[in-house]
């Protein structure tokens, strides 16, 4: 088995326990965790040495005197001679001991001196990973030119070698893997350590993250002390501390890598103020090497190189090598087709082959709508429908919301037998759906995180209170050695989501920003507004927090608040981003021509991407400029065929044009990309447009029901009310309209009045319909004219009124009939409520 046996003296137990917890039970054999009380000490040692592939000695003045340590050393020596243990590591953890105190054979082993348990755990984990990779035959394909280019950058002729280097490129193309490999090949580093620099991270936040990786603490008291000390330090002290920590990393042959997660570069590619401070301080440290990883091309004076997706031939070779052990082997055609899915992204190649191995190549290649780039959504749907138990879904959903988590928290919150839980986790690990990290915690696999959240969150959510309670109990234990920074941040999120509002929970500003984003994408705009305001009290210049605040105000139709926040954003944000938000505001207000002008201004100022093209296309669509809408939809689809919003808009255009085949083809694509409620909603509009009223009602009901106890969107409830009205279920339609008004009391009053008016027309209560129409504020959408025509025609047919009023109604009806002679009021209504 690929595990490390930890040999130590009882006097060094606290240090070694911290190392063992850093590694996790699945990677080490530590006496407190594995020795059986019913066996003799000698038998336990022999048994667990037989289960080890690495022998680790923690050498101190006490341990070299102990009889049992000597026994373990001798037994390990025999197993190394027999080839059962692959290598030995020695860590000198006592300043009074040196190489000379070691047995001769161990003095030739890998010997290190360090006082930080996390560094020790990472080094042991690195050796374990190397053994695992040797067994799994890893491949590094198609990067020889990139390695050569980096070598030239790092070894300039006649100039000092650079110490800070940027690597940029699209997401998920293997930038960290490339750095890990080149750090070993070119600079002789054993491994890399990564520090995520998030939006609104200040120097104390970054210092805490670095200390969490490199400074010697393991208990709650140790963590609290380091955090308190860092928060009391000034800028110069913080920079000095971080440089000192990075020196510790380099001395232990660890390459520091800073990952830009919104905190290194602005959207224009310039350094943020905090990042510039840190980089300027690092540039003066000749012995340090630092890599920066970003999706943005740096504009600053920084030596950098772009990493591009692999060429198709390299991808084919990579897929062939990764899949070489599959039985039966993949055919040439299957390798080629899989390479098309991967589209130059090495991590996707490994994941795609893993899925083919687990579920069969046919399931991977079954969906023909994803030929541009490998996607995982279809696998999650496939697994959800055929292969996964409810318990396994619950584990995945929990980890999609909270990663990484200890096994104990999963056991506390899943509510079933611990032995079965462990079995389910192992199945999910084997299927590459969850992974144990370096701290022994479990995380959802990155490729499936978004797909799991989209697929499973439509009908249920995790028990945030149970997560909070379990983490709180765990973290309140003063002496447990835990990855406290990660777990404290999860505790804070669980506190907010559960409503516990634990004011003592440690957090970073970015935790509030991520919660803000989470609430926005879950369409919980009221909580998004609350959380965004909290984030802005800590980071007034956070673009993301203010951006989501503005969008939420717009979604809630709080126009004045949105305008006020846009004015605040103008003080520090890029003009193109401000123009984009002004366009979004005007689109939601129904001022389509103004929205188009703002969006086109944003485009001229350099804003690009699918979101902008989608917004412009939507405005043109709702403004009856269908050819322009199709142009921008096609441009967006050429960039990303898997964007669910663009696919949905293409369906709406097909509906408008009466192209049933294109609309139904779009529904098939949308079913892969979006969650059930929204797919059913769009299907309902397709069925209603093409005359299948009963099927339209069925899909509308299923769309609303899929939300369970959650709040359906305005458009989904409006569609259900429309279908109920069309089939004559007037009382249920009335109840649905009342529910819509309760849930969205301040939103789209004219549309709610329009729904009530159409219901009264169908009930033949025409005078009531005309009273409702008199309350509509904006009667410019032609659908209101169509409803007024129908109400007047009905009233003239069955109502009693004075001749003067009848003559006036008849003249108005003649005028309306002429104006509406070529207009489809049904289509106008679809457009309005969408």
C-alpha cells in the first residue's frame, strides 16, 4: 500500500500528530490511529510496516535512545532490502541532533531539518504522490516547445535571471501542472505550493494564507495567535513576514506559486495595489523564485509567457497514452473523437478517460451536442439517472457547496451508517468524482463541481445548520490538528447560509464576496443585497461585490438604488464595465433602445465575451430586430456553444420565427446544459407556441413543481398562469397570479395586471378586464392594445351601455383592428413575459 509509516518518540507525539493529521489517515500509519490495543506492540509495528511503502523517522535526542524506535529502524531496513518499502525519509526535529546520530544506512536517506508540521506533511505527500504516479504511468505531452521557451526566459544572456515570472492562459489548460513540471526540470524544486490571491485580499489576508502553509502551528491556540499577530502588524512587517515565509519554502525546495483569483490583476491586466506592493518587495529578493498564474495577460512590466491549449495531435497522443491500459483498448476513431471533446485541455483528457474507464466510452461519446469542448454536465445527468444512490448524490451535493471537508463532518451531516458512508466515499473517489486533498480532507472534483450544483440544487440543498454545527464542534476542540484556515472559512459560510450569524466566525472579505455571487446565481436577490452590503463595508472598492449589488437591485426593480450604486462604481471601475451595467439596467426597465446604445458603447470600449453578446442579442430580440439578434447569438455560439443562456435565446428566436424543428433541437441542447425547471419552462413556451396547449400546461406545472419549496421565477409562474388561463382552469390561474403578486410584490406590476386582464377576458368579464387595463402604467407594448381590443369586442357583444359609449367603443375597436391586423398578440405576450 502507498502509505508512510511514522516512526517517532512519544515525547514528539504532538508534532508527529500534526504531521499525521496534515497527511490524512489514507496516507500514513500513525500509532494513535492504527495500532490495535489487542495486539502486542511488536506485532503492530511489523504488521503496519508491511503495509507501508515509505519509512519516516522523526529524529530527536529522545527518539534515537528508544528501544522501539531502534526496532522499527531495523525492521524497516530489512523491508527496504526486500523491496517492500521503497524509500526512507528522516526529519531532524531537535536542534541538538545531527546526521552523525543516525544509523549509517539512514544517514544516506533523504534527511531534512524543519520545525513546521505542514512542510513535513507536504514533503511526505510529495514522495507518496511520486510513487502513485509511477504506478499510474503519468504523461506530460506536447509541452516541449513551451518548456524550451520558459528556459530561455529564465536564462537570459548577459542579464540577471528573473525571479518573478507570469504564466497566463485560458482556464483549465494545465498551467499549474506545467509549472510543477518545469520547476522540477529547470529550477530543481521538488514541488510547488499555491497561494490563491482573491479579490479584496489585503496584505494581512495574504500573510495569513502563506503562514497557514509554512509557519509551525497546529492547534487552535496556535492559529489564533498567528492570526492576531498578523492583524497587528503594519505593511512593512507584513511584507517582511511573507518574504521570510517564502524563504522557508524555497529552502525546503518548494516553489511558491501565486494564483490570481481576482486579487493579482485588474480586469485590464494591471497589478492591483496590494499585488504590486507584494511583487515589488519580492523582486528585490535574489534568492526567491515566484510564479504568477492568471487567465489575464499582464499589462505590467512582468516577464511572462502564454500557455496555449495543446495541438490536436498532442491531445491524441495524450489520450492514447492515458487510455493504454483500458480493456478493451480504445480504437483510433474513439481516441480521435475523445480528443475533439478535450479540445486542447490536458486536465479534461485525464478526466474524460477516467469517465470512459468508469462508465464506458459509449456514454462519453453519446452526446453529439458537445463536440467543441469536453463537458461534464452530461455525465452528472447520466450518473444521476442511472448509477448513483441518493446517499451518494447527497455527499456530492454537500461537497459542491462545502469543499474541502473532513470525514467527520460528512459523517455528522449525512445521517446514515459511518461504514456505508466510507464505502460510498470510496466509490466516488474511484469514479474521480471526489478527491482527498493533501490535508486528508475530501473535495469535489473540479470538473464536476458546477454540474453537480446545477443538477442537484434544483430540487434540494444541503443542511447548512448541520454543517455549521459539526464544523463548530470540530474547530472548538483546542488541541485537534486541523487545516484550520480552510475550515474556519467554511464555518463562516455555513453560519451565514444557515442564519446562525456567528459574529465570532473567522472570515476573509472574499468569503462575503463569494456568498454574494452564490446568492445572485441562485436568484436569491434579497440575500445577495444584504451580503453585498456587508462585503462593501469591508472592501468599498470591491468590483464584484458592487457589481452583484447593482444587478440584484436591478432584478428587484429598485431602479434608484441601482443608479446610485452605479455612480459609486464609476469612481473606480472601467468605463466599459459601467456602460455594460447601464445597459443591463435599461434592458430590465424595458428601455431597449437605450440599453442597446449602452451595450454597444461597452463593446467599443473593449468589453467582449459571451455575456455582452447575449445581452445585445436579447435587446435586439425584444425590440423586434430579429436579424440583428440572430447575428449576435451566432457570434456568441461561435465562442461558446455550451452557454445555456445563449442556447435559450436561440430557442426563443426559433419560436418567434415559427421554426419548430430548430426550437425542439434547441430544447435537446438546453436539456444537457440547464436544470430541469428552466428546461421545462422553455419547453412549455415551445409547446404553447405550436398549439400543444395540454403539453404546454404539463411542462409548466413540472417546471414550478421542480422548485419544491423554493421560489419559482417570475417568468415561470407567469407561464403557468398563461397556460392555466388558456385551458380554462380559471380558479387555479387566479391562485397562481395571486401567488405571483405575493412573491414579486414590487416587480413588473404591468405584466401582473396583464395576466389578470387576460384571465378576466377568458372568463368573459370584459368590464373587469377594462378596469384592470386602466391601471397599466406603460401601455406602449402592443399586447395591451390587443387585450383592450378583445375586451372591447367582448363588452360590445354582451354588455349593456349607453349609445354614446357603444359608439365610442365601436370606433376604438375599428381603429384597433386596423392597427393589429398583421400582429400576433400571442407572440407579443410571450415576448413580454420572457
